[in-house]
């Protein structure tokens, strides 16, 4: 079993439609298939990955279910080197999706998708990875004591595409960009 597999079986991911979101638990799958970050999700591993869905709004109507025409579907797989995330964000008006092009780490006026990873599962620190509909990467290191540090820049890949049904995001987050507890988890190493 790969070194990080047990961490990802229990990992809690925070997915966001804009900047904030709610917690979702998702069982991830290991693959040794080469995943190309192209926003197409055409590798076999994506077909068999579990899908997280049924998200709720944070803004403007906190806790209200996202309507079907705006739903988001998310899949996560991993290899021995990285975590891969595929998100399909539906929108009945793809031409109206906010996609302002800015420099890195600037949220600006754009739709965003994000994943927040806590390698210690302690609520104390998180690695936050966002990408805008325009493809702008925003990465943030958060600690409870110091808040958000947007000056932290990890090396990771992402690709977005506007589609006729909304937009898609594909991400590759290497383990080298993250930190994990060295303590044994309940499933063993």
C-alpha cells in the first residue's frame, strides 16, 4: 500500500464554489496511471473515482443547497507523488461565468474552486489551493495562530476550461507542497 494511502482514506477536504465552503469527507482511490493535467478527465482512474456532490452555499445564502443547474461534482485520486482533483462546476450561463485574469494569488472578480488540506487533521493548519475560472492559481498557508499567508507559493498544476455546461478544473498537488503528521493513524502505515 502506498505510503500516503491511509492519510487520504480519511482526509477531509473543504471544497469551495467561491472562497469558503463546507466540509466533505470523500474516500479517495490510488492509481498508478499517468494523469495529464488538461481539464479533460479522460483517464480511466477518473471514471472509477467516487464523486462528492450535494454542496451547499456559503454566500449569499449560507446553508442553502446549491440548485441543480449550479451543482458541483468533485473527484479525488492519488498516486505515490501527488493528489489529483477533478471538479465539474455546472452553470446554465457559461458565458456569464466571472473570469477576470489577474496575477497569482489575487481572487479578484472571478468564480473560484478550491481545496483545503489539513495533513494533521487538527484544524490548526491548512494548505489551501484555489483556481479561478480564468486559470489563476491562489495558494494559501493558513494557521489558526497566524491566519492566512498568501505569500506562500507552492509548486502545483491546474487547468481550467469553460464548457457548454459550466466549467471544469483539474489539479495536481504534489506531496512536496504539503506536510503530514508522522504519527501512525488508526489504519496503520
